[in-house]
C-alpha cells in the first residue's frame, strides 16, 4: 500500500530559509565537494595562473613603482605553496582556497602600490 506524504508548507518555508541562510564557508565546502573530480584541472589552472599572471607582478612593481623586496618573497611563497599543495595531494578545498587567496594577495599588492 502506497502512502502519500504531504509536506506541510511551514516545513518547506523553514527548509528554504535554511538553504538561503547557509554560511559562506558551507557554500564553499559544497562547491569544492562538487569539484572533487576536477582536482587536476584546478591544480593546473592555479599553477598556470600563478606562473603566467602573478610571477611577473613583483618585477613590474619593483621596477616601476619602487616596491620593497618582500613583494617578491610573497609571490614566491604563494607560488610554491600552490605547487606543494597540488603535488602533495591536498584536498580540493585547499587547492581552491590557495588559488583564491593568492589571487587576492596579488590584487591587493597591485592596488596598494599602483594606487
């Protein structure tokens, strides 16, 4: 015998508001979990973005805007952190976080010295 279960509208409203109010960390974890099978792609994108876009940043900032040497140290540290995390078998959460974090760091350095 089949039983029909009806969801009460109040329960549906509570569920929808709970989904809308999910924290940023929870949404990031869900997104990273959905990208689990694309781990190698994320590593390659992170590595290429670091090497092509961000490694020239300290040279330009130091030559044109008289940036201090720590700009080079930050760039090299984020580059090697991405390499070690990707080749060391870190979780996809770590790879995506490092890619985003290094992007934000470099954009902040560019904004700080250029503006």
